[in-house]
C-alpha cells in the first residue's frame, strides 16, 4: 500500500507565505482538492508541485483564478493529445 503524506493547509500557508483564502479559492475553482480528515484540511504531498505552480501563476505572474483554470485545462488537454499521439505513432510503427 502506498504511503500518503499529508500537510495541513495551515502549514502550507505558513511555509509558502500565502493566505488560506488563496487555498479556498483554488478549491472553489476546482484547481486543488484538499483532503478532509478529522475536520482539518490537508494537502497531499504529491500535489505540492501543483500548488507551487499556482502560487507562481497567481503571485508572480498576476494571473487570476479564471486564467489559471483555462491554463490548467489547456495543459491537461495538451498532455492528453501528446499521449494519444504517442499511442498512434507506436501503432504506425507496428
């Protein structure tokens, strides 16, 4: 069974020097899904890279939540298309 490492939302906010409202906004826009355990919210260690990406977009690049939604959706679509293209190329070579 895989070990799941969770970090409290409060600890993330302290370590990254961000507001809890930012995490709430990411959650309400469907960009981040914290885990709820015993009435506390946690972020999976595996999702910290995504959180860091959103922090960079929002605080350093001044991209709003709606822009981050669009960017995330387009990046996901590109990833899917690349995978489909890889599969089709493999079929071609067979």
